[in-house]
C-alpha cells in the first residue's frame, strides 16, 4: 500500500466522520478469544456464518441477515483465501466462502470482510475509496484492501488487523496419499505490519491508554508486534494535539460512555442456519463423490498377469512337495504358468477410468459407486479416456468434462 502515514490518517478521519467516531473512541477493541467470540465453533459453513454474525454485532450491524454462497471446490482451498464480502441485498449481507481457514485466521479474515460490508452498508465506500481509483474508473461497490484495512481501526478491529498483517498459518495438502503440512506467512488486508501498528497506536494514544491497558489490549499479539505498537504509541503522544486535530476527535469530556462487549447468545435463526447446513451437506457429498455429473469410462481388464504369478507360485509348490526334480520340476512350473495364465486371461473385470478411483465396476453399474461419475462407455485403457470423452461430447454434448478426473 504505497501511501504516507499522513494519508492513512486522512483516510481514517474520513471514515470517522461518516459514522465510526464513537466506535473508534469508546467501543471495545475486539480480540480473538472466548469472551469476544463465545459461540460454539464448527469447521463448516455454519461455523463461518456464526463468526460473521458475531462480527456484525461487534461493528454495530446486528440487524442484517447473513447470506452465504458456497464456492468451495475442494481442489485449491488455501489459507490465504476463504471468505469474501459480495454485496448488500436489502436486509442481507452476502458473503462467498471459497475455503474454511483455521479459526484464529478466519476471525481476522472475517473482520476485514465485515468491514467491507460495513463500508458498503453505510455508503462510505465511494468517498473513502477515491485515493485508490483511476480517474476514469466507476465508483466501486466493495472497498479495496487498503481502504477496508484502515477502516478496521475505526470499527474497533485494529488488534485483529495488526495480528493479521503478518500471520503464520499451517496448511495441509495431500501428496502421494500422505497429508503434508507446511507453515506459511499470509496477510489479511493491504497494510504491512508497521503501518498497521502505526494506526492501532494512533487509536491507543487518542484514548490515552495507560501501561496496564496497553498490556491487556496487546496481549494477543506477538512480541514483535507489541514492541512496534508501544513504540508508535510513544511517538504519537509526543504530538497528540496534532493527531487529535487531524482525526477530528472532540474533547474527551464530550465522548460517550464506553460500551461493553456484547456477549449475549446469538438470536435464533433456524431457517438461515438450516439453509447453510444443506449447502454444507451438498459440498460434503460432492467431496465424497468428486466426479458426480462427470463422465467416466469402463476399462476392461483381465487377470492374465495375476494368473501367471499365481501359476508360478502353484507350480513351485507342486514341484516342491512332489517327488520330482530337475527338468520334470521345471516342466510342472511351466505348465502351471501357462494353464493358470490362460484361465486368467478369460476372466474379465472392469474398473473406473479415473486414476484416483479405479473402483471395480459391476456390469450393471451405470454410475461409479465410489467417485459418482456416470459411465459413458467402455475403453481398453485408461490412457484412452480423453479421446473417448471427446467422442462422447461430440455425440451427446458437453458434460462436467473439465473435472479433475479427466485432466489427470
């Protein structure tokens, strides 16, 4: 984010003038803990929706419903992606979910996206986004990372913003049938750690937080973050009068009374939660059958190789237990290999052409019971599946042909 610190303060002042001043001055500074997020967590869409609803309460938008579009594919889910604000539709705020990160990181990601929702719902976006748009661009409907990241501090989400500016998160992938974990650094929003610390320190300096308050507020942050924030607070205090004037903060005797964190249970929303559960069940079903709606093929196979091996084993046993040796023993083994091998060559079976599936299909199977693919015909080898798919689509029209099973 290539702007100066004074420009960041000007953007923050613009958000404060448009309805966030009280929250900036006296609202609780939200942290990732059980006090601020007392609701049960579940690693599914319902868990994400619950975090979104709680965050909307924290920023003063409890009246909005939460709509979720499930855009997960199961193929490229990553911790750097997850929840995205989409639009305001009447009394609903719409979000898209592309992945479900660990809850500690999810809360920070949701804080940013709920801030975008707040900016859109309160009509602040066009005014605050102006410094980041080319002159001929249309006014945006969703705040960019820079503006939304600054606005997080206006809404009491600055501690989450600083923590998310340099987050170490573990992700897992499956390679060769094994789960492989790796640690990576990811960022929520558009502010690097030093600029995020600068804005949080500005808020703490305006509030005139003492040492004990700073210790409590900054407790969730890493040692490095805390050191930078405290140093920035000291710098702001040296010229606090200028800071207060730049942000348009009134004298402290005009401030409203501080408000406590709202920890009341969420209101019942059985209908909304039920819809989310249905979408999550559909996603889980699709993951269990990744080729549902796609075309797979029946690959005919014989037991010839297995018959040869079995024949060799049986012949060796016979030669060992029978009172024969030398050429006679060799003849017994050879006869077993040929006899059992030929028997195996007449024993056919078929398997699914998806190399990640290869389920043994019965003759009557029209859908693969394991991967859910529709059996579109028979081929001699799995290597022929792409050509067979082209012939199938030329005859029957497009299918879910671009599924991962046909690209492998």
